[in-house]
């Protein structure tokens, strides 16, 4: 039995529920915390039996264990969810690249082979056409390669990000990048840099393929410890509601969720695409 008076027990429980002793013990061993506490000489009593013979102490320990177990389970579930989203994102990217290689590169190579097979290449115009077709194949393969190349997450990240966005500029598309220099990218983790780079790349590919936009504005801001990247174009916009109408932008959502961020879409059919990427700095 534990030789404790009611008042002494009350004092033990009250002091256990404060932070009086938390500086000396960790939450990894709640049993040790309580055992250590009630054997302190300053309380003026000794323990002759098990701590579990006292209901208040037992309740405290059980509650502590339940809270710790719940936190561990929640943490584990979040990790599993993020890992699953990362796997799905990688798979979607692989499928998209494979489709592009098949649709763009393979088809162009087939056209080159047909041209070389059925035309007299000794003739100047046939030879020039062959070279032009080969140049098209090279250009398309280079574009795909750039989409999956390694990302410099060091001091060169900002320059590479700006270069990637600028590459989508054309004679009929004007790209405006605002305030990217105001973000201290050296303080951003590698994981976040990669996720944001790929997310913006997905957005720009979508713009090039589907939007018919002639003007794109990308604005970077730091607000209350979060980085906000707003994207706007003057293209055909996005249909309201169904996720399938986002033309591949689902990957953008998955990438942002993987870094505890989010994407806010503003569907305005016929009035361009407007969205905001937000994530902790």
C-alpha cells in the first residue's frame, strides 16, 4: 500500500499537472516521471507499494499514455498520407512524360523515317526538309528533358526558376515575373523549392497547351511567414467544379499538399486562369 494522506495525494496530482518538474523529465517515460516525483524527500513521505494502487495517479498516467499514443498515431498517419501523395505525384509525372515521348517524339521520328524512305534525299529540298524535321525532334526532346532535369536547390535556384518560367515566353505569349527577388530562397528548404519549381512548371505547361493565353503574370509575396505565389493569365480559363476539368493541374495540388501548402483555384470560364500557391516559408 502507499502511505499517503488525501491532502498529500491531492498535492501530488496538482503538481504533476503543472510544469513544475517537466524541465527534469521527458514525456517518453510517464511512469518514471510520477515515480521520481513522489519519492522526493521534499514531500516528506516514502512509497511502500506500487503507484498503481492510487486511483488519481493511475488516472493521470493512463490519460498521459492515451495522449502520447494519439499523437504518435496521428503523426504516423500524416507521414503515410504524404508519402502516398508523393508516390502518386511521381507516378502521374512519369505517365505524363511517357505520353509526351510517345505522342511528340515517336510520331516525329516516324515522320522523319517516312520522309527518308519515300523521297530522294539527294535532292536539295528533300534534304532540307529532313534536316528541318530532325531539328523539330531535337527541340521537342530538349523541352521534355528540361522538364525533368535536376533542380539547383542552392544559390542558383532563383536564377533557374526565373529561367524556367521565362522559357515559356514566345512571340505570342508575354510572361511577367514580379518580386521573385524579394524572397530569401536560401532560407527555404530543398523539399519546398523542388515542389514549388515542379508545381509552377506544371502550371506553365498547362498554360502552353490549353489556355491560349497571350499574357501571364506571376507574382511572389511573403505574408505572415508564408510564401504566396499568384498566377494569372488572359486565356480561356477553367471550367467550374469538376477536378477533371483542371487539365492536369491535380499534380499541382498534390505537390503543394506534400509541403503543407495549398492551391486556391478561381474558376472564371472565358476570363483566364487565376490561382494562388501558399505554403510555409
